[in-house]
C-alpha cells in the first residue's frame, strides 16, 4: 500500500478514539516465569533456569479489549472468571489497562483459566524462548445462571455501544444465548470464531483463519481462483454481511457488500511471534467499522496493525502512537 493510501487511513484511526465497544469472550490469565538457562538438569534432559522474574498478562478473549483500549477507544469486557486469586488478578490488570470490567462475573465452581509459561531469556538468547506451558482450565459450558447473567449484561449495554465483539476461544463462554443476546442488542456484531463458524450465522462480520475455513468447507484454499469462489459461497452460507479470512503471510481475504477483495500484508516486519495476530485483526476491524470505516479500509488498517504485532513478543498490543507512526512512514 502506498503512503498516499495510508494517509486515507489516518482519519479512520483518529475516529477510533470515539468508539464504544463491548468485548465478550473466554477470559484467561497468562502467567510467565522468566529465567536464564544455566545448565542441563541431571534429573531429565531439560534446561535449568535461574529465575529472573514473574509476570501476569491478560490472555484469551481479553486481547481484543486491550487492543481497543490501546487505540484509545472506550471498551467494556464481559466474561467469566473463577473465585480465585488468578481471577481477581486478571480483573485488576484489565481495570488498570483502561478496560471497564462491570461485565466480568465470578463463577465459584470453576477456576479462572490460567496458562503458565516458562520462558528462557538471557545473553545467549536473541529473543525469549518458551520452553514449557501448563494449562489449567475447565472447558465445560457456563452454567445456565452465568449464561443468563452474561446475556443480560449484553442486552443491557449492547444498544448503547457502537459494536459487540465476540471472542470465542472454545472455553464455554460463547453459548447460543450469549450469541443471540449480541445479535439482538447491536447492529454491528463481529466474531473471531476459532473455527466454530456454524454457530455464528447471521452476524455482521465473521472472521477466521485459512485453516479454520478449510476445515469448514472441506477443501483447500491455496488456489486464488478456488479460494474466491469458496469464500463467496461461505459468506452466503453464513448469511453474514462480511467474511474475513486471514491467510498468514499472504494477508487476508474479504467478502463484503461490494464483492471480493484480497489485501496483502501492508507493512513488512521481521516476524518474531504470531501470537495474538488474529486478536489484533478482529479488534482493529471492529473498531474501524464502528468508527464508520468501509470494510476494505477497516481490513487494511487491521493488516497494518497485525504487521506491527508479529514483530513483538507474546500477546502484545499495538498503541495508537505506534500505528500512527506506521501510517506516517515513521514506524
């Protein structure tokens, strides 16, 4: 994309500061232990780390909310945590990052989903290297009571925000009553579907990656001609206004009201970590559409942000200043 076209995206970025978005999703706490590898263990063929520090980061369905907040939009988070220290810590961090947490409810009989990562870093490591991960989660669907609370919050707040974003990490929060509450409450409902496409028929925008789309349609999407035909048919089947399929290093496809488009990566950065790139795309897409952007401009802006995100380590956010600098050619 030329700098002239980037210039057309700057007013859209500015308008995002005025948007109000409700993000509903499966909420995770990512706990990191960082250390420098000093030797191999005598007990097993694994490195021994000399611990440097521990950090907690919000994860899962919190990532789109954090990104919208980083772009200075106004954002509410809705979801479920457990009655435990991890849940309280997650809520505290979200609040400190500028996210309204009135829609985060506590379910006492399930733990807060927590992902523990052990990460090696030090003079011999150019970048941090994850060497182990331990997940603690309960994938059961929410209780009927919690689903009613979540749907009720969406119904109450949804009409007063510009968009409702569903972030489905397949951990039990995005149930049919929750989806239906969003559909009824807002004119702009977007979803990062994680492959469960059939659950989201009739929403404004459905986003997935190429592998998830291929699994649903039962065919490969590498051939550009076949991809176009398959994705147009998929959009019709899902009865959504817009379908976005991310294509990894090839960019993304959009099927919208004015037809089919493919958007190449908008900026080139050394790819460091693709974690969170999908969350970045749905967050910026939703915020840009809520700010009045057309679908193609919204996707282009999201691809600029995703190009910045993959150059960062972990599930990191891109600030408004960073995105502005990239649009100005200074980033």
